C-alpha cells in the first residue's frame, strides 16, 4: 500500500511540474555551472504555444509555437568579446528552435530599481544584442517603470526587427546604459532666463537711482546688480540639480 501511495504522489508531482507556466509545457528550470566568463546562473526551457515562458529575470511571450530557451549569465559570455555599455547590468540568452511558426515575440528583461538609480543614465538605458561580431541596439525597446523603481525593458521581435525571430538561434542580449552623471547649471539655462533677470535688475537699478539719487543711489544700485547675479547663479544650479 505504501509503495502504491508513493508512486501516486510521484506521478502527481510530475504532472504538476510539466503543466506549470501559461501556454508552456515541459518547462525545466536548472542550475548550471560553468568556467571562466561563461558561468550560467540559471536556464529555463519549454515548448511554448501562444503563451509565455518565465525565467527568474526574463519573460518570453510567443505568438505562434516554438521551443524556447532562456539563460541568465553571471558574467559577460566570452564569445561577445567586449561589454556593450559603460554600465552593463546583465547578460541574457534568448533562443528558439525554429522561427517558422512564430509570428512575433515580446521579451521582457526585468531589473531592480536600486541597480540603476544614479548609476545608469535613464535616457540611454536600453537593450543590445550580439550579432556575432558587434553589439547592436534592439530596434524596438520600451521602458516599463519609473526611474529608480523596479521595472522591465520589453523588446519586440518579429521578421522586420533587429534582431529578427530567425536570428534567435542562441542570441546574447545585454541591458544597461551610459554612466549616470549629476547635472549642473548650463549655459543654455543661463541664456533662457537671462532676459527676465536682466529686466528685473535694471528696474531695481532705476528705482534706486530715482529714490536715493547721487552717489548713494549708484552704490545701492551696484549692490543690487551684484546680489542679483549671485542669486541667479544659485537659482540656476539648484534648478539643474533638482530637475536635471
């Protein structure tokens, strides 16, 4: 009786394991080790039919049917030769067995907000893929999330994008961007607000001359101009730091 019960439990576990994931079957999550730069942290694969295959930090939505493999690397894969960004946050591999029955795919690369805030420049934060010789910008990338918060970068892939679905034969992706740098007051900002500040200082200058007259009025007017210029510099630098 005990043996039959154990067999039944085993069969149930197998059925649960092979049916997990929306639209995916035969999903296998394994921990894989490697050597040197090619250390694989995780690997997920499965047959996906108009559904989704979910990995720890990557999700692939498939319209059509194909066998999909997602891989997460601990370091840059050695075959890619060099890093694609000033600050690279991660390397992933997305591959399909065949593009014949795939209309398009959406691949999501998840990231932690604390990994990019004041580390990666938000405007340049994106995804690139390795074409066998160089890193190339993905042609369709959308940011989902606010700067400094958790989110994901979504890459749309079809027969017309870069990369195409037929190029997902073991394609390395990387996400990152330029290094973040604090902003300071710029010449452009000074030019934008200078006319308003100049008119204001000129009005105060004239009022001081009219009210006080003579040398006292001149001295007070010069002090007003000096204070106005110093205040302008402080205001500009504060605006640039806060608003970037």
